[in-house]
C-alpha cells in the first residue's frame, strides 16, 4: 500500500491503536481494561503526562496498543514526535470522540514529523505509518506536506547545488506539474529588461543572476503576487561576513523557497486566483566587479539607492522585484525573505516577523496562523524611522545609520518600492530550526507557509 509522509489512506484492519488520554481520564480508561493491562500500566508508573507514551503488550508479549498523554489542545505538533519514536509499524488513532479538525491536525503533524532530508544520506530508519481517519481531507493534507517538504528541501540543499539556475529548475518542475508559465531572465538581460539592481548584486558570481517569473491561473481571477528573496549564498559581499555568520548562508534563499512552497499549494488546491511568483535569484559573491559600499544603484522604478553595506543585499534584489510586482496592480502582494538578524533578536528564531500595510489582511493572516498553529507576529512599519534611511546623495540608503530597529528599517526600505494603493505583507523569516523538536527537524523550515495558504483559501477559496 503506497505511503506519502508516513500516511496511509485505507485501513487494512491490522493497525495498532494509539489511544490519546488526558491525565484525569487515565483511571477511567483503565477501569474498562483487563487486569493484565491495568497491572502493566500501573507497574511502569505511567501517568499520561502530556507527550508521554506507554507501549502496552498483548497476551503474547507483542505490542498491542500505545497510550499517549495529551491535554485538551490537540494541534499539529501534539503527536508529531511519534513517527520517529514508535517502533516501525502501522498505527491508527483510537479517539472516537474526536472531530475531523483534530484528526486532520494529527495527520499533518505525523507527516511533518516523518520528514527527513535524504538527498545526500539515506535515513537510518523509516518512520512509523499512520492510517488516516476517514474524516481527514487527505488531498489537502498531502498537498500541504508536499509544499512544506519542498520548502524544507530547497533550504536544506547546499549552495553548490542550489544556485540561481538550480532554483530556476525547481520553479520549472513546479510550473510543468501544474501548467504554469515560467520565464527566466538571466545575466545582462536583466539590465535590458529593467532589473538593474538584481544584476548589480549578482554580477560578481560565476553563477549568473536571474529573475524567475511564474504565472498561473485564470486572468479574470483576483491577482495575487508572491515575491521571494533568492540569495542562494551570501558571503556578505565586500562587507564580508565572518565565518560563523557565513556558515548557514545556504539558507539565504529561504524566501524563494517559501513562495515556491505557497505557490505549489495554491496551484495544487486550485485556488481561484491569478498567481504570479517573482524570485530575484543571485549569489552575493566577491570579485573585481562586485558592487561596493558607497556605490549608487538605480532601481527599476528609477529610485537611486546608496550602498552603505553590501551585506544588506536581500532588500536590494527585492526592490526591483517588488516594483515589477506592482506594475500589474495585484490586489495583494506577499513577500518572504530571510532578511535581518534584527528580527531574530526581537522575536527569536521560531517566530517570523510580519509587516503589513493593510490591517484587515494582517488580522486575517494572524487568525489563520492561530487556526493552523503556524505562528507569525506582526511588527510595525514605524514611519518616523524612515529618516534613518535618508541619503545625502541618493533617494535612499540600503542600511540604516543606527543598529536599532533593524527589522523595521528593512521593512521601511522595501515599502519605498511598493505602490501605496496595493495591500502588501512582508515576512522576515529564519527559515531554519536550530535544534530538533517534534514535527520540526533541525535544518530548513517552512515558517508562515501554512498560515498564508489558509488565509488565501479563506479569502478566495
């Protein structure tokens, strides 16, 4: 029977039951069991603490049932550690009182917890399998997991195998699968086609810079545009990073990975939108023709940008892409970027910063984030800080004159390249788990992908 993400659609009747129990329900459950089961659970001291499991043997000593402690809040990560902690086998959730939302959350978490990045090394053991409850929308769960896996895989792939051409190839595979139209503008053609800042940031690399442009859907449907930072590796440019800062810069294309993940889910679920995805893809490298501190670049909309720091390159490549996004006057633009360390200082590594020009859109995304347990936190586009980006010789400088409020000033920089009459949301994400927890393996992570899709599905679906 085929499995995807450790999930099986149809029961064959031989699955091992997983019984979720709150601590105060354990005694009642035990009262209905055999003397042998009561003796076993009591002898091992099981108290049904949240997350704790008890493997219950059958008469012949075989594994017959799993107990797991839960509280009233059942979400995607409640049982997400079970696929890799339980013995290999096939299981089902034995919870007759649960409604579809709880079964769906557990199925999603099972898939998230079953993930492993296997491009360079096979996993040592396969995860346990879960038979989906009939109430679960299996198609949406699988599409969500496929999109999260795409995002994680792209971020986890080393830069040597994930340069602009590789990122374009990933977009081409998605476009081909879902009937989208893809164009890729490369190298000097970027100047001819009006993406001069993308070219300037990427020109020092032997890997040609590119603008990846994907469109999908009926032209009569509402236009939604996604923009993702695709800095495939960031040395810092001439303002070179230290060794520790450069170590994980393969993830600096995390914004691109996120918008491709959202796009894949939108197309797989056939949302009635006219979707466009723009990814400026570059390597910020060092060579004789690298852009320099003090240079002035002219963006697609004619605005001039003084370069204070070449390591503030993500906002530069996004500037051209955001201008292009606005030219079609979509009703919504969302961008994702691994943009600032300041956002991580403010919110930590697990919580993406969200900036928005439209309160209704922001509140809708926050509601979706809570509903699907994919948190984001809104931060302000505090206008008085815009003066920190003033230049004496150009329209704007790419890095603020003080180190404070760095995530906000980065957002304000981007806002300069967005039409004020278009709803715009900016996500500053880590795209990386520094350590493993249930459903969240160490390495590349999709942060806000499920929240954004849920919002789009609620708004347009």
